[in-house]
C-alpha cells in the first residue's frame, strides 16, 4: 500500500514539473515578443519624428508655391523660409532655441524669433533657394540630418507640375 502512495506523489510531482517547464517556456516567448514589439515601436517612432519635420516643410512649401510665394531670408540671425512673401500675411518657418518654429503675421511686421509657435524639436535649419530649387537641411533633436530638395513649380516655369517632390537624403523621390 505504501508503494502506491509514493507512486502517486511522484506522478503529481512530474505533472507539476511539466506544468512549470511549460509556464517558463510561455513566459520566455512572451518576454521575447514584448521586447521585439518595444524595439519596433521605438524604431517606428524615431523614423516618424525624423521625417515629420521635412514633410511639414514640404507641405507648407507646396501650399505657397506660386510666383513669388516662397523666399529664403535671414530672420534673427538664422535662415528662415518665408511662405506667402508676396502677400499681406506671410508665414516664417525657422529654427530657434532648439525648436522648429512658425510665425504667421503681417509680411512687413517687425517680429522677433521668440514670437513664433513651436512646431517640433530641431537643432538647426539650413535653407538655400537657387533657380527654383529649394534645398532644406533639417537637423533633428537627436542630431540626425534630413535633406529635402524641392523643385518649385513657380520657379522658372520650365518644371512639370509634378516636379515638387522631395528627395530625402538622396533615396529617391517620395510622394
């Protein structure tokens, strides 16, 4: 009789041990999946933040792309993109105090860089406009640089309507 009782205890221990091994395997798989998900989410968030600044500028330029509507000027000691430069009101897009800023006001109103609205964190903004080609280099808060090249439709009048497509970091045109 005693031998049967010992056998039942061993059967119970083996079942408990198998359950423990199964639970440990499930836990390892869940932790591995959660870590992979976290890394993918962080990568996607970083890519989103990196592209958002240049895509914002590209959209704003496309909205103001008409004859005389886009200009590059010095504003507070740094480059500023002037959108709607030929109109009564204009928007200035520039970098100030670690932020990409936008200031919408009367075109000739004497405003200061700190008067603008914060758009997103950015370290620097470099602009050049030559022969209808706008080149924008935005340095994000993490130090990564993105370059955007836009051929303005209103530039010289010789570009096709679809020419205002960005070329981000030389990786080809994006829509």
